[in-house]
């Protein structure tokens, strides 16, 4: 599997591109603020053609460029229905102080084509099979995407559910700490330790590393923990 990414905007949200190999179709994950040019450069470098944009959640630092990327390539955006409203009204998920900073509004609109993600769905895109897991806590519609990359380790695109050494904040509108703990126990800690994690911010990590050292996971027990996907 070809995996490439780069941080975007003032919040350094990670944008990823996933493909079977160079010179073919790909999916784009979380095109944030200012991602159009570096994304275009990356696609040209690897000779990739995007077929879809996948969104881990609706916060504006992850969706800011979704409409120009989708409409410019005539491809759909995929998002969980609980976060769809944030495509056109992203300030709904920010604190009152943050809304004031942006003058009370951010002018965004949905892409021309929006498709909805469901928990447990299997997406067949760009020759990849990606499983969707609904992981509410950071937002109501947060999801992760996981894939088994042939003979290599499994891959988890975790959005803002899990970071290297931390987890997503739950104090913004739509956040829920108790839901986050359930999501971490039921959807994250059941994964194999070798699973490579591509988070929404910061460096990549593994499930095993986070299980052993992430202070926010200490004390959480995965029900019926499996060693594999």
C-alpha cells in the first residue's frame, strides 16, 4: 500500500493519501486548510487519481478544503451523518470564544456529492477495502478507517480519536468524554498491537505503543480483546 501525508493549516491537521500503488487511483483523507497545492503536488508526484475524499470528522481543520478538492476532481466526500452539518456550518462544533475569533461565521458549503458513512461499513475504493468504525467522543460523527495492507501490518486512520501519547479533546460542542472511553475500549483497544496508526495530528504510532505508554488508555480494558483485526 502507498501511504503519503502532510500537515495542513495552523492546526497542523494531517492529510493522507492512500493507494494500492503509484500510478493508479487513490483516496484522500481529511484535506484541511491550505491542502490543495501540496495535495496536487503529491498526486502528481505519485501519478495518482483521487476517487473519493474520506473525512474522519467534521471539524474545520480537517474539512476546510473538502469542497474544492471534491468538486475540482468530480469525486464524492464521505462523512458520518452526525457530522454532516459541519460541512456547511463548522462553527457549530467550536467554543463560543473560537466562534468570536472567526467573527461568528465561516463561509463553507458542502461538496456537490456527499455520501454517508455507517458503523461497520466496508468501503471498496481505489482497490482498497476500508472498514468504517464509528468512534464518537471527539465529535458525534467521528470515525476511523482500518485496512489490512496485504502481508504487512494493518493500518488505522484514527482521525482525532487517538494520537501518539494522547487522545482527542472532548470539551467542544458535540464532544463526550464517556463516549470517547467507550470508543477507545470497543473500537481501538481490540486491534492488534502491530496496527500502524495514522492520527489526525502528530506522528504515526502503533496500537501496541499506545497500549503500553499512552496515559489516557491506562486502566481501559478491551472487551474480548482480539490479537487481530
